[in-house]
């Protein structure tokens, strides 16, 4: 017996995050971006039980006024 694949939707968002940054606190911008990505994935995964997967692609990182 064949099973039909479960229908799903794919939603894409672009989110820009600006964070206060203190270079003397011992974390590089890349480390902070990686940690934020992990936290976003955790939060989004907890929001919806029907969520099948979540993927984040970092497309840019810049330091401003540093």
C-alpha cells in the first residue's frame, strides 16, 4: 500500500537583528551570531508542534561604529 506524502508549506523570512556589542566582553561577532542563531532555532522550534524543520542561513555580518 502506497502512502501519499504529507502536504506542507514552506515559509521564508528575512530578519535583521541589531545587537549591542562590547568587544571587551571576550566574544567575537561571529561567536555572538552563532549563539543567536542557536537561540532563534530553539525558540522557533518550541513555538509550533506541527513544525517539521527550521533552517537559518546567515547572509551577512558587519560591525558598526566599533
